């Protein structure tokens, strides 16, 4: 069928407005992108113009896609990063390095290469080297430039603070009466105290071993008593029965001969009964003594075990006094928690064990009012004690105002403050501790009003939240609110790149089964 002229030209009339719309949107987008570029330049890798000390904290800005490392004097390294894409967002909050692996391969994402991995949660969030497309593109980790991640790997330690902030954040100096002010005499005496209490604990442990041996020997000595006493009681009963029979025979005797025989039997039975009674009394006296010895030995063992527990606790406290201490104060739970690294390998093979022996109620003024999330860190020693910094990643209440609202129990201060070390910290937050916090972590605190898609144990961020998150300010991803980016391909180890027919291609080996521990989720 032949179309009319109107029908043949209709598509062209529609095409012109469509092109005009696209052009107009592009015209709108370009100035916006230009303005964004003027407002915030793309992050670049940089090193401070001074010798770098040991990193104390890393702050990742999700907004700027940048990580900054700080030592006691200020920033030392900066680099661009790529955090989690929409639906797999890197959770904002407070973390610490819990494990390091130079050549890590993911068992969750098809053996994806994650070189110089520094894990901050056990459910799959870490800092590691990876490709940086210039925007958030990972599955929830924080990718850093490969060379930067390698340089950083050997400079950090387990327990280094990692702060992931929705906005730009940086530490500022702060002073406040709540912040620990250590006692120089206590600091000086701490190493000797640790050695002394460790010796006491060893001696107490040896005393327990000796007490166990003594108690076991006493129990072994007393073990035959029941059977021995029962045997003697039966002998006495038989002798008494024979004596009664002799008495009856004497009473029934009709002749002198029968009476003489009965009397002789009576004399023998009397002697046997007397001997049996004597033996039984002696055995009972011995049994009482041995039972008393068992009781004494068990009491001594209990006392030795109590002393062992007490000296072990004192030794642990003295040892931990040499370590930085971290306190977390939660407005949600109205509790104060303490963590210190014992540096003991976890029994199930994952990371190191953190001491969790202190958890007490805490007083927060106006507990129904938000307080924000603030991290206070002891950056360096001073003549007066410690120099502290504050980082606020959810300001609400100011950092000083947050400290004003908190009353730390005196017994906690007495145990911790006198020997507080550089790297000690106090975190105050509206949030409860994340379920990711366990004996193999320091504190894991997640801002629950921020997307958390990168947590593999959580549901992906709802679609509506994705739009809001990416559409904010238009920025470099104007269409992102309508067409969410797919995650960039995960990095592949170049050692697994092969060539075939002159072209490079990638293959990914099948991951080998790994030994897991209860509650661990491989990634």
C-alpha cells in the first residue's frame, strides 16, 4: 500500500523535536558539568612535602571519591578511590583494619583480584588496589590505585582507624576534660607492671597445676575408703552375729561339756568382735582424715584457681595498658564499650582477638536528642599528656557539645585513662554497634541513614533511594538518577592474562575450597 505524503513525512517531523530535546538536555548538562568541575576538581594522588610517619587513620570521602591518610602531624597521603556503586554502596561509618592480605582473591566475585587488601569488616568490605573509572563503581569495597595500595600496605597495622564519610571530613585539634589525660608515672611504670603481673600470673598458673595434682592424689587416696569400710563393717557384723549365737548356745547348754564349748566360742567371738570394732574405728578415723584432706585439697585448688583468674586479669590489664584503647559510646544503647587488641591470633584463623571485657551503662544528657557521630583520636604525646583530634562525619551536635553530654563512669576512667596511649580513641554516636562487631574486630559503626548496599548481609538499597542518591545535585552523572550504572568489572590479576592469536584475554581460575570458621562469610 502506498503511504500518503503526510504519512511519509511524519517520522521526520517527530525526529526534529526529539533531536532538539536531546540537544537541549546536553546543553543543560555541559554547563552543569563544567560548574561541577570548577567546584570540585577530580582527586589526584599526592604525598605530603615532609617525611611521613606511621598512618594513624584513613578517611574516605564518598562525596569526593578520595582517601586521605593521616599521621600524628597531619595528612601524609591522598589518592582517588572508587567506592561502591548504586545498590552496592560502601557503607559510611567507623571501622578499623582487621586483616591484611598482600595477594587476595575473592571467593565471592569469580576470583576477582584484590591486591594489597586491608579488610575492615568480615562480611566483605575492604580497601584494596583496583581500577578507578572516575566514579563509584565497586561492589562495596574501596578501590585505590594499584601502586598507592601497594605503598600503603606495608605502612599500616591491624587496628588502624578507617573512617568512611558521606561528605568530606578531616581531623581538627580539640581539647576537653573528658578526653584522657594520662599519668606520666603510670605510663613509666606500665612496662614493669606488665612484667611483674605476668610473672605473678605464671606462678599462679603453676600453683593451680600443683593444687590439681594434690587434689587428684587426695581423691585417689580416698577412693578405696568406701569399699574398705564396707568390708570392715561386714566383718564386725559377722563377729557380732557369732557372739550372739555363742550367747544363745550357752543359754541352751544342758551339759557341762556343751556349756564349755559354747563358752569357748563366746570368748573367740568376743575377741573377733572387739578386733573388728577396733579395725573399723581405726579405718573410720583414717577415712575422716583422708576425706578432710580431699576437702582441703579441693579448697586449695579453688583458691589457686581464683588467684590464677585474678592474676591473669591483672596481667591482661597490665599488658593492655601498653596498647591504645578505644571507647565507643552509643546513644542508641546507652552503653559504653571498650576494645583493645590483644595481638593474639583468633582461634578460628581469622585476624586477631580484641579484648571485650568492659561493657557498662553510660550517662548521656538529653538521651532522646541526636548527638551525631564523632571520632576523637589521640594523635601525639605532649608535655601535658596527649594531643587529640576530632572528626565528625555526621555533625548534628558539635564535637565539643557531644563530649559535654557524656559522663564516663569513674571506674572505667581509673582503669584506662592513666595509661592512655597515642592512637587511643573515643567514638560517640547515635548508632548502636553494627552486628559486624565481634571479638575479631575493633568497633564497626554504620550510619544507618546512609545507603548500605555494599554489605553482603544486607538487602540492596531500594530503587527509590538509588535515584535520590545519584540525582543529588545532578553532578557528573546527570542521567544516573534514571539509568543506574552497572558495577564495573572486578579487577583481574594480570598474572592470569593470557594471549591467544595475538590478542590478550582474561581467564579466571576456579577458587579452591578454603577452611572457614563459624560465622565467616567468604568474599
